[in-house]
């Protein structure tokens, strides 16, 4: 009885097919790529710090590029972010105050709001907002510039890439996260007073005492450092991911996705370290 030739051909094709990569090898390669990507991001961060410390970087062209990046990163999103911060602050403050009143802990409500919402939650949410708004765009733009060969053409034209493309983006992201966080914190403070005491001025003394107790110079310094760190990684990691793109345009989505994953991991790690230094 003759066999099925189609089945025979499929069997021969399967026999001739090369074996696929073993799961262990794939995991090892993925782990190696992950560590190398973090190493490239750290090396790029050190290069940015060295460039920032160089006096020759502070040129009118660099200042103009930084101002332009701040416009794209912060000014364009200001209306939407203001609405987001106001609504979030209103909801969280109202929930916290109602819960405190129900349990008879209203004397601790403002301090809880300041420590949890102002010092911890709003900076992280602001960094996530800027990351979602600009992180992928920065990585994609850098990847396209790398494919087009712009980073090879800039030095021949007498333009340093760190002066025109890299440092302005990092500085703009850090300044944007710091400024937007400050704006959000001011909104939360104002909403906290209005929801706690209403438009009456009689609660101002108690309110200011709580503010002074929570926002010590050390707490404000830590908040500022955390905001700058958030803003720096929002630009450094996407830029380093964009520089990983090859001449193949299909490498850009892979680089952007990997950069965004590392960015969210870095933001969470910074927040965890800040909490550990403060409360552990």
C-alpha cells in the first residue's frame, strides 16, 4: 500500500529542519541583553553628567534647544496635566478626609495627605505622565536619527550631539518633571485647605503648623532630588534605547518597547529607594 507523498514530504522537511534554540539558551541571551542594555544606559548617563559639567556645553544653541524641549515636554501638556492633578487631588483628598472623620482621626488627615500624596504619589505620577507623553517619542526620534545617520553628520558640521540633541532633552525632562510636580503639589495643598476648613481663614494657623512639620528642609531636599532623578531617567533611558536601533527600521519598535520597560522599572526603583531611605 503506497504511502501519502505529502506526509512523506512533510516528514522529510521536519527531519531536515534545524533544531530551534533551547529555552535555557534563550533565557541566558535575554538576560545578557537586559544587563547590556542597562550597562549602556548607565554609560550614557555618565556621559551626560560629564557633558553637563563641561563649560563649553553652555552655548546659546544649547539653551535654545533646551527651551524648545521644555516647550514640547511641559508647556504643551500643561492644561491637561493641570486638570489631571486637580481632579486626582480632589478625589484623593476628599476620600482621605472622609475616612479620617469616620475613624475619629481627622487631626492626622492633613499630615497623611501631605506625606502620602504630596511627597510620594504626585512626583511618581508626574514622572509617569511625562514618560508616557515623551518617553516613547524621544526614543523613536533618536532611533530615526540614528538610522538616518544624523549623529555622523553633526560632528562634521561642527555640532556636538550632546550639545544639540542629548543634554537639552535630559535637562528639559528634569526641569519639566520638577515644575509639573511643584504645580501639582501646590494644587493639592490648596485643595486640602479648602476641603478641610472651607474658605474660612480660621484654620490657617493649624494648617501652616502641619505644613511646617511635614515639609522640613530635609523633606523638601529629598523631594527635589527625587524629582530631578525622575526627570533624568525619563530622558536618559529612552535616548539610550533609541541609540540601540540598527539600520533596520524594524528595530525601532523593539528598542522603544525595551526602553519603556526599563524606564518604568527605573522609576519604581527610585521610588522604592526613596521610601527605604526615609522610613526604613
